């Protein structure tokens, strides 16, 4: 598969909103999505030796990126003005990740959660990797 895969917390309202945001701006059809709670998500988290669902994970060209690095690498594929955030990647992740971690730590309180992972609509179902390992 030549598509980049974005793994996200499927019960987080902020994360689900981010996925919807990305789907509407993915005009080149570059991304596929799966929840961290899916078989694929659990497999990647096992590979990373973590069970922390607070990080978005990007799998791009066989490499795994997390936290702010994942977000900024995703941004470079988006239309303006979003792609202009990508140059922030030159900052060390030790400066970028604390901001990411602060938002991740508070996301449930600020945005809420769902009882279960989001279900793709018929229109965007093809963008989701369902039950794939």
C-alpha cells in the first residue's frame, strides 16, 4: 500500500474531529485511517512497546512517527494554510512534544469521549482500514 496510515484514538472526540478534518482536506487521497483500538492499532502499539493511546501515530513509507512529528508530517500533505506548519519540524521534538502532550492529556476533559470507536460513513468507509492487521 502506498498510502500513509494514521492511527488515532477512536473514542476521543478531538481525534475523531481531526480525522474528519483530514478526510475533507485529503484531496490527493494519501491517507488511510484506523483506530488505535483496532487490530492494526494494537499491533503497532505492541511494536512500539506501548499501550498509550494519547498519541496520533503516522505510518509513512514504512516508518512510524508519533506525537508532534506525526502531526507535522501530516500537515505537509495538506493544502494551505495547513502545510505551512510543517517547517516547525526543524524544532527538536523535546520542544514540540510538551505542547502535544498537554493537549493530549486534557483532550477527554475538553472535548469528551464516545462510548465506542467512530463508525465510518458510507461516503468515507474506503478511507478506513477495518479489521486489518
